């Protein structure tokens, strides 16, 4: 800690947590303390999550931060017939059919086919005109 702890009124280190999340709406927090043999931690958790995301105990403290990540790349391919332009030619989409089961008002299930096209970049999530957009 160096001399930073000496800058506080009690001469002890301070743990500051700022997760950059709102305290309402989708990010609804609740205050909690977990006590068990060999465990006594106090902090905050998101509703529906059983773990303390921001907390401390007598030995340490922890927090979270929101960091934007690049977890997907979206490509735009030019569609040609049943495929797309690739290098100097046309490559066909990989095609598979999944069955969606859709619950009806009377409780029965209706089965509908879902055609999934994939390219070298991953599954196609959008088609618009002659453009196909896979995500990889």
C-alpha cells in the first residue's frame, strides 16, 4: 500500500468499488452478507445471481468492472445463388435444419423448421437483398 494508507483518517487502506452500472432496471442489486464456517463476506449481488459480485471480508475485497469487449465480428458477404462470393469464386453456404417447438395457446406444440446457413465466418444471422451477414 505504500504511504497511501497513511493518507486516510485512520491510517488504513480504503477499498473503492465503482462497477459503472446503474442501481436499477436490468442491474438490480441487493445487499447481502454470507456467513458460514470459515466465511463471512458482506457486499452486493445482482438479483438472480447467488454470488457476491462486490464484497469484502476480513482479509480482502473484490469488485467487478464493465469493460466493453469485442466478442464478435460481423462480416458482409455478397450472396450468389445458394452461396456467397469467396476468393475468386462462389462458395456454398453450409445448411442445416433445426426444429423449433412453439407452444400454442391450447398447450400443444407446433413444430416449425428453422434453416440455418453458415459461412466460413460463422452462422448467418441476417440476410438483406444479396447481402448475408455472418457473425464469427
